[in-house]
C-alpha cells in the first residue's frame, strides 16, 4: 500500500526531532551517543538533513507539490546545516 504525504512527513519528523535535539541540547541530547566524536555527530546530523531534503523532493507521493506546511522540515534542514558549520 502506498504511503500518503501525511504518512511520509510524519515519519520524517524523527529527523526533525533529532536535528533540533542535538542542536538545542548538544552532548546532553538523548540522541548524542556515548563515546562518539563530534565528527560522527556531524555525520549523523548530515544524514538526517539529507533525508529531509530527499523527502521534501518526493513526487510519489507528491510531497514536493503538496500544499501542507513543511516549515518544520525546512527549518530543521537550516538548523542542521548551521550546526554542522559551527561544529
């Protein structure tokens, strides 16, 4: 069964939560794994940024053309890129 736009975006919310959690809480974030380096955290954030960019470009279902608000996803992409640049 094909996913709907809402289902795809709901699943992508995990990436938003991870990016925002690491950005806000740093090493206190529940997403920060013990013993990992800053470079590894940056890679994890980048993977989630990449995931969101792919999701927002989906055309089947048509996430890209859907009129629902995607501001939390685009904001997380911006936040993730800024976090990586700063760290």
